[in-house]
């Protein structure tokens, strides 16, 4: 049987020699038990793939993964008695876990035995990790020895929920990218795709009874600025079938009662006011939410759920439930009447009632509601799943009430946040500190202090890829006329390699998790991404030592990417792919003269390793916000100096913004500071100050009382150079 590739990539890591005790196999996630044993198996043109009854789809996937690069047309045959070749079977995996498997390799056979077809699928992932990286290339790779070393592996996941959330509502990613993203998940045995289908800025699911949801709610902007899209019901069926074959459960999200402006724009009667709105082109959290006092709201949702559940077989439905602002409910006579009928004291209790209604509505379909941790409140009659994002204590409350939890904690799992604050890092969410690869690996879904008896209620973890950065401006927008794929490459960059760290946290026993060992295994994965055509973020070279001696500073680096080079400069200029190759320790007079990058190829290289010294002395005044130079200052005439305050303004409270001169012929005069949230001025401090050889009143104070998660904060200062524009300095911010 000749098999063809159908957009499917199964990717993992290469196997290197090493002690089974030290677990130096480059497999991610690291299996429970690994032992190198026996002789190698070589895949040849005549190699057959045998499968037991019911495993033909898995055999076809394996052939589709192997054929392009090897150039072999694999013969597939159903058999229970085969002893040579690649053999797929079920039962006796060594574990009752449905996703468990055993993988044994010797010179005669590769045998994958899964507890179910899911286990067989994961055994295939590990098999592919034991082959050369070229196996993931879509073109035939000649002169490659397709050898699999002798090994015995027993494996099963630690948690049943190993997830990623893809936000297609704020920015529409087409069907092909969703399929590709499923492949990206499959390479690391991730099994739950949370599809964020609706929000204020877009509705992406075709509901035939309500065509305006997609004719109006799926689009924003006018003329050439019009953008958007949606998935037809046929698209969804294809995506679900594709995911199911790869053991990925797609959980749809219909956000309620807030983040619903796109549907309200389509059907204004769903809101409390009935006013006509447009789908927003800039990010903000709308105060217009579904009216809880009108039965028409629940009739609408019942219809939407009916069509949604006919498309998605998952036992879960995500309802969002976060960031609801109750202003409209407080003013709505229908909502206030309902509040009085129910004997409620606060509008917050109306949301509990809303959730209860929805929970009852979906129960008849056998569905369990999932929501952000705001839904974990008293009163839910049936078990629910809380995705814990901003308040870890909600997991304790959920467990005590018998609810399940999935950890999506902002400090570990929000992949729309950049990995670093290195100059040159891509535009990303800044309301949180950077989340490095190592930070992700530090996540433990079983929170410290949570009673061990509640372990079964902690289902696992899920990372989020929010796309609201696409509606914070136009920097990330596609240029459709040249058919580029910036949005997809951008999400690839945010995903890899952090998803590999999350996968290991969710799969590998805690006792076997080791950052040092993981980092070594991860070093072999970047070439896999290259072969597969996926985007990714390369790490900087690692600094091992910078010893000061009589001749200056001697720097010793480590390359943390297998197959890459380190390129460096010693004159204070950033290096490029043609700079000198690092082969050993380098000595420089001044640390800030040295820069180094990791180079995989001419198109793929890291941000620089360097030694900033300029602003160290100002750290006591808070965090760095911006610096000014002559290009940002007018001489003798006041102008606007604009700064990005997102991430630095990170909650309600009192802040101090301070200006510090560093060099130049002119001091900086400051007349006022204004703070804007999503373009609206919310605070200011007007007084005259200056900073130069001396300073006076160079600190500006303001209060934030209505902070919104994900809001864009801009700071505008009126400044000038007292003599000329020859002024340089730094702006710092601290929260009191």
C-alpha cells in the first residue's frame, strides 16, 4: 500500500548515546522508564509496517510521517503474528493509563504496544524521536542512515490534560494553521486544544440559525482595513477529525457573559441596552455584556450550543466567564428585576445564576463546563473545570467544592508574553514580566500546600496564546497583497520551545524532571523545527564565566543549541551571521564591548548576549520604562515624549515616574506627565521639573484605580532641552 503525506508532521527529538541511569536520551517529554538495550534496527525500503485490527489509521500516520524524507513506500499489513518489521499492537502496555505505551527496539523489530490507539500514537511520537532529524523534512533526504538504536521504553503521562489555547477570536487564524498547530502539539504529546472562538473583537464559528454572527460579528474595520474570517461548519468537522486522529481533543469556547461584543454587534437585543455597536478594531474590555434578565439571551445560547455540540464531540464546553463588568446589569431594569426575584444582593451573584443556567443547559448534552477561575464560586450544582489563571487560591476553593482545575497561571503559561526583555525582542504582551523557557519548566500543576488527596482533581496545565496584540496597533498585521504569513510565524516563535517545557511538566514524573537535563535534550530539537519548517526562538549563548584579570575580562560561553554556532564582536556593535565564530574564551577591555549570538543558519539567529551597564545605577528608582536621546527631544520648545507603560503599570495603586539625565550638553525640562489607557487619559501630574547636572522636582506621581488586564498603557511627557536637543537619559517607574 503506497501512503502519501497529508499535512501531517510528527516531531520529537533525536536519540543520542548515554547512560539509561542519567537519562541522556533527547526525548521530550522524558519517558517514565528508558533503557538502552540490544542492537539497532535500520529502516529500509523493504521494511513493512504491521498493525493489529483497529490500528490501521495509526499505521497510515506512521507511514505518512516516514515516507517523504526516506523516500520509501511502506507496505502496510494487518497481522497479529508478525515478528519482524515495525509492529503496532494494543494491550499489555504495563499501565492502566489509556495513553500509556511500551516501545522496544532490536535488530529485527520495532514494537509499539499501547494500552489503546492513543498509546500507540504516542509510541509513534517517541519512535520518531529516535530517528535522525531529517525524518521531518518534506523532501527526500538521500544518504541518511535511518537507524533506530536498541531501546526499551515504558511510558505514561502524569496528567490527563496537556493543553494549549489558541485565540482565533481577536485575530483570525485560518483552518490550515489550526491543522498545523495540531501537528505542533502532537510532536510533544499535547492532547487538548482550547479554541477561543468568540470575544469582543470577533465571532469565528458558523451558526446557521444566526447568520449575522459571521456576516457581521466575524469582521471588523471598513474598506481596505476590513479584516476577519470564520470557520464554516465543514471546516470544523475537518479540524475535529484531523485532531481526533492525533489524539487531540478540541474544546470550543463560547465566551459569556462578557467578551461578547461581536455577537451583540450582530444581534443588539442580546445586550441590556439594545444599542447598535460595531465590532471593535482596537483592544478593550467592553462593558456591554449579555443581558441576564431576558430569556431571549438563554434562548440564543441554547441554539448556539445545539449547533456547537453537533460539531465538537468533546465532553467539555468552555464558557469563559472572566472579566465581567456589571455596570450594564446595575442599570438594566430586566436584570434588576431578575436580581430581586432571586433574592440576590450583588450583581456578582447574577453571574453565578447565569453560570448555573448554562450548566443546566449543557448537561443534557453530557457536557461539563470549563471556565476561567472566576466561575469557581459557590452555587454551581454540577462539577466544573476551572482554568486557574490569576488567583492560585481558586484551585484550593475548587478542590474543596469537588471541582476540577487546570493550571494556566499567568506567570508560567501566558505564551503571548515575550521570553525576555532583551532589546530587540518581538512585540508581545507586556502587562506581565517575561516568561522564559526555564520559568515554564518550573511550573508544578500540583500547587504547593494543596492536600495530596485532591491530586485527582488537578487535571494538568494549559498555556495560552492570546492574539490581542494584533489589535493593539498595526505592527503585527498581515500584508495581504504579498500573501505573507507573519501572524503564523509570530505564534510559532511564541510557542517554540516553551511548549516543549510545558509538555514535560505535564507528562514526566516530577522526580524525573530536571531543568539541566531538559536543557541538554532541548538543544537537539531546534534542528527538528528547521527540518519541519516551523518557526521558533533560539536561545542566546550561555555565559559560563567573565573573569576580570590584568588584560581585561575573559569571557567563556556555552553553545546551548546542537548544530548551531556562536558568532561574536568585541567593538560594541551587534554581531551578525558573518561575524567571528566563537571557538574559545575571548578577552575584552570592557564588558559592554562584547556581543554574541547563536546562529542556526543565515535566517535563524538569537537575540544578543551583552552586558548593559548604562542604567544599572538607576535601578533603585524602579523599573526601566524608556530612554531619551536627541531624536526624542526638542531644543527650547516643548514636545511630546511618548513611552509604553504596559507591563510597568500592572495593577491599581500609586506610581512614581522619574527622569534621570545621563549625558549631553542640555538638561531635560519636564512640564507634565499624562497617562492613557487604551487611548483615554486616566491620570496626570502637571508641574515643572528638570534633570541635568542638577535636578529639581524630577518625579511625577499618579494613581491607577481602574486597571484592566491586557489594557494598553501609554505615558506622554511634555519635555524639551533647555539649550538644545543634545540630551540623554532614562525614565524609571516604581509602584509605591
